[in-house]
């Protein structure tokens, strides 16, 4: 592990003191994510630093929406916010630090091959069960893609990045949904290519899940369009020209005209495109990537597909209630910068129950400022990001891992610390261990990605044998797949449990 650059790092004030930053593990458009250790509990965490959040009110609102949804959606397959650090000053803070459970990689950085293909049914099952959960809560993710699916070596997958997610409270809000919709093109449903439909259906998320599923099976993106027109071309090259009925349901006139003017294309059978892949997998894939959204299954219907036969009982999966619309009452107002700051501060207090009580009683919290601790914390983040111009650099010792260390994906299974006390999970991990990729195999497959044939061949061969064994295992052991994902005790809607 990396030694800390300051002997007395974070010792002076505040809870920044509590975390020992190790390395940067990810970057997104909103911030940098660093791996850290909670020195109070020894727990490994990921801290996402989001800076200058109030530069644009719309972006700050997006962050508010994201942290709120993650607090309310507490599910084993959704990344958990463990804590949000208290800003130094209620009325002036600009940055926030969100503490998540630490995951080892995401499906994008793992090259689409975190798991051997035998694990694909479990991985897909996990995504679909979380989607069932979203659906029960009336939440739509809207940006499902490999980068937003975090993964651990023990085949646990967790959905993250709820920046584009929305809670739906009836038709009135669905039109607003699309005003900021810029989800990643490769995973974008055809009805959204080149147009913003005013009507939202969860079928767009099912399309994305289908694309991710195909990528898990083959190791390559299914529709890697360079632009929207090429995206539609790639989709129709495989699925054939859409029917007149499907085209008529596309709202955007330009997109409709483009589709009508396309030369007629026949559909290519998936079994021809993806040779040697489990026919049941292809059968489900075909449904998930149906051109017409009305032909795509719901998550619940998809889970009932024979591809998952024997894996788990969907009825055992946690369910939830729709999120209260009062939580998102702010969506109906024109917010100023100060409004959003106050709302974010209020949301952060959910992780500081004692202060929340005082806040609700109207007591001002000026006594709770700890600038030095936060400043040092910021400095360390900047140091890790390699921005020497902004802060004085302090030499760090050589890191053992590069960013997003792939090696950690392949650490020996069973050494997982987070669920080491979960005996059910451990038992299943022990049985699944032989089906997981070894580090060597992982690199071999990744290395063959450039060559289409060899890459697909590697996964296809694995699929036939091992998808069967995964199912056989689950059946014979009579254990639900859901148990593989570190089932914790959870409540339907999470109430803040983090101690101040
Ligand atoms: N809990 C975590 N554990 C480990 N790595 C994480 C965690 N959360 C995020 N990451 C890594 O950081 C990356 C960026 O995180 P995230 O997607 O939340 O940021 P973002 O700024 O919202 O990204 P985007 O640009 O996609 O909106 C992820 O793709 C992942 O590689």
C-alpha cells in the first residue's frame, strides 16, 4: 500500500482525517474517484470528489438527484453511498466528497471480460434484478453501459452513476426527462437515435442491458456507431429494416424519414453473427434488442426467460415502494445556486444525523467548520491527480497499482473483505471459483480482442461449456443466483445509518 505523504495527514480537524487516500481509481466528467481506507473501521472505500459543483445550477441539480437516488435506492446490486463528508461551511462550500463502497473495476475497464462466460447469466441476472428494483421504485437509470457497472472479482456487479437517472411520478414529468438526455450512443436505443422522444418507457434501459449482455458474451461492443446515423445503420444492419409500424412509432420526423429512405435490409440471424453462443442467450438477446420498444420484455419478463432457468427465484429478490414525489419536489421549481446548495447540504446531513436534528430545529452550525482537514484532503486529491501547478507536490512513494488495476479483478477469490462474513456468499464463491477467469486467461482474452475472430472464438468456446456448468451448479445446489451477490440484510428504503 502507498505510504501517506504527510506523517500527520488529516490529523488536525474534521472527518477527512478519517480516510487515508491510496490511489485514483477512476475519472468521470464530474470528478475523480480515489480508493481510500476508513481508518476507523479499516474498510476500503471509494471517495468521489466532485468539485465546483455549483458552477452550473443544472449540473448541481443533477448531483443532488444522483446522491438522493442512491440514498433512497438501497439494493445489493446498486453501489452504496456510505457517507458524504460534511462541507466546511454550509453557505459557501463548492466541492463535495462522497464515500462509496469500493469496487475493483468496471465492466468497461475490465475489457468486457471480467467473468468467464459461465458467469454471464449471473451477471445479467444481477442487472435485471436491479432493474426490477428501479422499476418498482419508478426510477429509470437512462445511462446503463459497461462503465457504469462496477465489478468485483467475486462476480458481484453493482450499478453506479445515477447522474442521468430520474424518478418518474406520472406522465407530467416524462417530457422533462428528455431535455438533458445525452446517454452514451453505443447503448442508446434506436428510438432515441437522432431524436428525443417525449414519451419515456423503461424499454430504453432494456435495450442498453441487451447491448451490455452482447458485450459480455463477445467481449466487443455490439453497435459501436461513430455518430447517430452510423448507429442506426449498425442497428439495422443486424436487425434488418424496421417494420412500417415500428417506424410510425418514432416521433422524430427526421429519424423516420431517414429510416424510410434506407435501402431494405434483411435481418441477420443472431446465431449466424454469434456462432457457438448458447442459443438461449441469443434468444433472450434478440428480445432485449428488439427494434420496436414495445417488443422488448420488461425486466421481470426477461428474468422469467429460460436462459435463467434454475438460477434463482425472482420472487426472492427484494422489492421496494415507489419513491415519494416529495423527495423530488425540487424538480418542479426553478432553483437558484443557493437553493441547490441548501438542498445538497440538507441531503448531506442525512449522513450526519445529529447535525440533521439540529438543522431541523433551526440551529445554525457555524461551530462545525474544519477547513484545515478539508484543505489537506483536497491537496492530496490534487496530488494524486497530478496537478502540480495547483498545489505544492509532496513526493508520494511508488504506487503498487496503476489506476483501475486490472490485477485486482483477479485477486484470489475468497479474499474479499467486504463479504467475508457472509457465509452463503462465500460458499457459492468457493463453488464458482473454478469458473472465474484467472489473471492469465483474462489477459489472453483481452489480448485477442483486436482480432475479431479469435476474440469471439475465445468467448464462444467458453460459453458453451461453462454456461451449462453454471446452470447445472445452480440447479444441483438449489441455490438462487441472487445469493451469489453478497446478500446483505437490507431494508426496503434505506434510512441513514451512518454515525456522525
Ligand atoms: N465505488 C467505486 N469503486 C471503484 N471505482 C469506482 C467507484 N465508483 C466509481 N468508480 C470508478 O470511477 C469511474 C467514474 O465514476 P462515475 O461514473 O461515478 O463518475 P461520473 O463523473 O459520474 O462519470 P460520467 O462521466 O460517466 O458521468 C467509474 O467508471 C469507475 O471506474
